């Protein structure tokens, strides 16, 4: 019997109907003043990157900048998400066979997940962190709109020490090398930046967080976020991603877009977003 993880945030973070969802995705990619305005910059050396995960009307155009860089021949996506609710295992693979969105089902790469689990001692299969979590789910319609056929390895993360981030990042680097030898693979970290601050303070703190990201410095990112009390919800997925990128000898980082929710809808307290790509 096929185990399906149903869409949890359709109708709230993005439309529940397939046609309305496609229309909104087209707006994010093509017509929004905050989006890439129809520009595709396919990058053959792309390893992955960081992308926001709020409601599409807020962060969708920013996310579209990242997804405009993905070549349609990518066949495997490793997606590092946030466990916002703190439920279940701290590092959790999904036991589902596929995830459902209004655009169809995405097959989970269970073979790759089982191999990843052998690389560290703290990865578990646990559906609880994934059931109501949006940080991975909201990326799927974007992926479905730009990739022709792909499998997904979703990994939910809550609190990790720096040592655990490094261990997991190095394990992901080994998994990436194994995966991409057979099928072209990318790793994506899902993260928003500062939460519910003035636009000015959001700009200041976001820039502090983005500086070590753009320097491929995961230890610096963890230190800066802790010392400056930056409410970057995906700091652990991003740090793990950066440790993986360093282990693989990443050479180039690009900030594609940095904005905040107030740029999309006027508000006094905003959430910061950025799309970043890393190339090998």
C-alpha cells in the first residue's frame, strides 16, 4: 500500500486548486516586480542553495529567483527543512512513499534515505516532524513547475549542535557524490531570515546573517545568529548545507534576491527572505 503524505498547507500558504496554483507560480516567475521577470539563468555547476518558505504572496517571487536557476534535467532533490513545531525526531526522514500537492505526487527517494541513515547515528524515520510542516512542502510546487521528473529526499531538522551540523553536512556531501554519480542532484536549504521586526532592523540583521552564508562559513553563521539573536528559522538546515558545500569544495556563492514581506504587502513588522545559489 502506497503511503502518501497529503498536502498540509494548501489553501493557506498556496492555492489548493491546481490552476490557481499554476497561475500564482507564473506570477512569481514572470510578472511580479520582486521576481525574476521571466529570466532563466540555468547553471550547469549548481550544487544547491538557500530559498525562503513563507506564503507565496510574500516569499514566492524571491523563491522564484532560485528556481529559475534549476536545469530541467535535475533528477534528485535533497531538501533540508525546519521543524517549526519541534515534534518528533530532531533529524527526521519521511517514511512516506510520496508527497502530494495540487500538481501531483512526488516520489520519495527511500533508497537514498536509507543510505544517508547509515552515515550518522542520529537520523530517524519519523512522520511527526513532517505532518503539518510547511518549510519543505511549499518548495514542491516550485520544483514541479521547473523540473521534468525528480525524486525527493526530505529531511526535517530541529536543534543541532555545531558538531552535529558538521557531521550531517559531511554525510550529505558523501550522499551527494553517490547520488549525482547516477542522477543529477541538488541540495536545498529552506529558510526565512529575521521575523517580525521593522524593515530597517530586518535589513540590518539579515545582512549580518547573509554575510557568513555568502562566505560559505557555517560556523560563522551559527555564531552570528546566536550572538545577535537573529530569528533565522532555518539556520540549522542552512548550516548543514554550507558544511556539505565546503566538504565538496564549493567555489561560488551568489545572492540572487534579498527582500522582505513588506515589499510584497505593506506592513510595519516584516519577515526577511533571500535566495542564494552555490556552485561547485
